[in-house]
C-alpha cells in the first residue's frame, strides 16, 4: 500500500508527513522521502503473546512526501519525470488542504479543485498522446486489439472532457485491467485532510463536514492540526496521553489515516502464525485463497493444494487451534475460498 501525500506549497504537506512518520525531518529534503509505517493490529499483538515468535511483522503502509503541486504543473509537465512517476506509481493520494492564514486567501475547496483539475488534465494529455501515436503507427489497419484499446481510451477521454475524474467512470473488470497500466492519476483513490489551526480543533468535524458536502461522494475528509500532530508524534506514550487529553484529541492522525486508507483501498488482512513469525498480510477484499497465498510466495499460489483456516475470533473464543478443531471451526478450504478479514491461515502446497 503506497500512499503519496500531495498538496500545494504552504499547505503543511511535509508537516503531515512528519506527523505520520514520526520523523523530525522528511528524507531527501521533503521532495521524495518514503518511509514504511506499521499498520496497528491488536489481533497480531495478541497472537504474538500466544506464540512468542522470533519476529512479528505488521502490514505496512509506504508513505511518501511528494513535491508541491501548483496549477499548471502537470498539464505543462513542469514537474520532473521522477516526481510524476512517483505520483503515477501511488496506490492512493492523501491531499492536504490549507485552512489557515499564510498571507493568501483561505479556500480549501478551490485548492482541491485546482489539484483535481490538474489530475484530469494530465490524464487527458496522456490519452490524447497515446491515441495520436496509435493513429500514426497503425493508421486504419484492421487490428482488433488496437481498435479496442482506442475505443476504451476515447471512452475515458469523453468522461474527462466533462471535468469528471476517471474514479467516477464505471468500467467492466476487463476494461479496468486494460487501462491499469496507464496509471491514470484521476483514477486513483483520494483522501482529503484539512489542515486547521489549534483554535479551530473544536470545530474540526464541522469544517470537514462542510467540505465533504462539496466533494465527490467517493472522497472521505478529515480535519486536524498538522503542527500539533507532528509534535505529538515525537512524544512518549505518557506524554501523548496528557497532550491528547488537553487538546481533546481522541486518536492520532496517524491512526485515523491508516484506518481510513485501509478502508478507502478496500483492504483486509489475513494472519499467519508460528514460532518463527507472526505476520499480517494485506490483500484486496474479495481475494480468493489461492491468490492470497501468492502474496506470501508465488510458489504457494502455483502449487496450492488447500488452505487451513480459522477466524481470529474463533481462535480467541475457543482458546487456540485445539479448541477450534474440537468445535469443528478449523476448516479446509479450496482455491476459490474468499478470504475474510482476520482469518488465520496455513497454506498447504505441493512440491
């Protein structure tokens, strides 16, 4: 799960990166810093206490602090190719919007529309360039595969011409696979955080709700104070508790964003346990057992025989594997079994 923090200059983008990563300074001067942060999972902590493994591995989020985006940057390709590729390789975006006075007018909605429009224009330019190359290379030759691709790209272009992002375009599963390689920016999930002042924290939810009502339905919104959260991230647990109580913060922005990202990307976790390692594996909701096995190792998917599985809740309720087997809750599942969040799984594969 790779998430890029994006925003206009002066929005608090790098301060948010510091709050989420717990780092005082962003790597590489704040332009291409990437850190991996663990996804908190109480289930994994419980299983670690039971199995006492040599190591515990949490699901992780790769978080990057990207270069600031201003109007015209993507359309005019004023950002370097490394920055653009960093954006295109992201699984999702975390857009930070300024809601404090820095000498310029305060308008989070206008800032959102400016960057969203940049993504739409960048996708349009990419599609137009691809269609132009196809027409030069193939002309009117009868090539079904090329004609299908061109028709799909024209469908996407028509949608973008209506100033609508590709995330709102309904595509079949096959069509979605065909355009995935283009890594269209407006097709990627987006989350929005509004950066407020300390004084506005008491009305943060109202600020978020007001903006949420003006955005597409598929974009969630949170409001917070990046400066406070960056300070909080560097404190000890004891200091954090006092600080959060003083400012009425119920959960750190790091926890809120991680949970929001998992939900926005449609992810779940299955668990593997043992003396060597207890681990959480992130997969897309709806993935079958064979494909899930492939996230551990491709050989496990290729040589898949069955998955032995039990839910985490059943494991806790019945005191472990022995109790689950006795109660008939330990199951053998085939390739098409749809993995559920919190399943504890052991993959059996052939030689």
